């Protein structure tokens, strides 16, 4: 008991010593938030920061970290707001100082913590120091009754996806959840998914009357749709809107609506067949006829196309890129070509088909090519070449030299005589025809 009295006496003496000793001062920083303990969007609270000292201190600035669910209003003229902080510079001596501003609710949380405010000042020796105020833990609850509506499930043909892409006849499963993130219960809660014209609801439901949803509770609704079949399907996008309605604690009717963007994708292949007869010079110097069969393909849609081709190529096939099956992604185009040697005076190209489908095995209307008969006869270029093929390549060298000399040396003289100009023009034309026919035959153009 004696020991207790001595301890109390020593503590009192130490307090009086610190209070009365020169050069020592008592400095306190306090923070208060004033307003309703449950606030909603757009409502305000007051923030007050007080500095009290028994002797003048040089206050440099006060910084206050504001919760992200609040935005400051009515700041004093020297204060600013940046990166979530209210910053107020001072730079003068003071024994007591009060800073006050408003904070408006812009977010929602069931428990909000106000962090301590920081005082930056210089002590009696002029050295910089900091001091923190008290914090305020969980006094304020934002949102009397506030519903968050989110997509919690999105599946296309049984596979989860963030961005839905649907093919004709695809199954789309959509789950929407509504959560009360406010502090008080929400009444008359309902959530609904807007139907899409032409889509079938295969299972689940489009709406749910939940009733009362307490703070922190959540419920949802799931709907399973089937996209239209190939006949009624068009590429593009569809917005599926989901809506939540409720009554807050003040009796206000409230609602929010959000869209889900769904893309509709299909294959759209165009096919064309081109057949032609060309001539070329063999190693022995003779001319032979070549059949070229081309199939041009282009996927004008956005979905991948699985293409099946049936096309026979007559004659002796030298090379071919025509395959029985291939895939074309959206926007891709390809040209398949086969080259074969044919003989006789006619050649028959058999009928052909191009069919295609998508990854869901939707079969699209295909293309058919009828049987064609081509007459094998020498082209005008081949006929010109045949006139001099016995003299190859001597005739071509002479034609090239004549053409070059006539173009660069004799042409300037042609203006002096009409007859000379006509003669020279005829020679140049014959040389050009021979050279062109040689190039076309040799390279198979």
C-alpha cells in the first residue's frame, strides 16, 4: 500500500515537471467525423482535425487520407486533394488550429475506417517532426440498401467464357447474381433477364422475386438459351439486359440495369472454279497442252469453316494443291490449283462440289460445279510461236536485236519518211509478237 502511494506521487511529480519545465511543450492532434452513422450516396459527413499546443509551434502541413468511398467537398482555400489525400499547407506559428471540410459518399462498403491524420511541424529546436491523430474504426456504414448486380456464370455450349461467341443453335447459359452491399436490408428485391427475340429459353428462368435481402446477402437467377438455327441466324451482336429493382430503407424505389454483349458468329464461304488450257514448250522443242484447274475459296464470315472438296482432275497431274478437306478462319481466302498434261482435241473436267460446316456441325449450303468440256486448240500465242519454233532460239535472238535497234536507233529516222515509218512499225510489231509468244509459251502463261 505504501509502495502504491509512492508510485502515484512520483508519477504526479514527473507530470508537473514535464508541464512546467522550460523548452518542453505538450502537443495533441485529434480527429473527428460527424454525421449519421449510416449514410447513403450523395450524403455528407464533416471531418474536423484539431491541433492543440501549450506553446507556439510552426505547423507546416496536415495530410488526411480519405477513404475511397468518400470525395472531399468545401476544402479550405489553401488545401488540395490528390491521390486520395487532403493536403493543407500552413507554414506559420500556432498554439491551436482547426481544419474542417465535408466528405460526400461516392462508394459503398459495410465498414469504413478513417485513418489517422498526419501533422507535419517543427519543434522548439526547429527540427521537423510528425504526429498522428487518432483513427476512427468502423463508425460509418455506406449505402443504406445498395444492390450490386453481376454476371456470375457465362457458358457457351458448356464451356465458360468471358466474351460469348455463339454459332447457330448454340446453347448460352447466363447466371446473374444480386448482392446487397449496403448497411441495411433491401425490400421488394427482384432480378430479371430480358428475353431476346428469336431465342428459346430451354431451362431456368428469366426473373426471380427475391423479397427482402439483408446486408451482405446475395441471390441470383440462371437462364439457359438456345440461339436461332442456321436459317434464322444473322451475324452481329445482341445485348442481353439484366435488371435489379428494390426498395431502400427510406422507401425509395431503386433500379439498376446492365447489358451482356453477345456476338453471333457463323461461317460464310464463297467458292469458284476456273479451268483453262495453256501451252508450253517441252525439252524436245514440241508444244504440249496444259490444263489448269483452280478453286478459289474465301470465308466471308467470322466463324471457322470446315471445308470439304470433291474435284477430279483429268490427264497426267504434275502438281496439285487441291485437297479433300481444309479449314478457313474468318476472313481467310485460298486458291487451290492443279496442273495436268492433257492430249487430244478435247478434255472433260468432271463435276465438283465444295461443302462446308462449322465447329457445331452446322451444315451450310455448298457449291457445285458442273461437268465441262474444253476444246484443246492452240492459242494465238502458241500459233505465233509455232511459226518459228524450228529456229529456236535463233529467231528470238534476231527478234530481240531488231526490236532494240529499231526502238533506239531507227525510230528517230522514221519521222523523215512515212513509208519508212510504216515499214519500221511492222518490223517492231512482228518482233514484239514473237518475243511475247515465246515468253508466254516458255513460262506457261
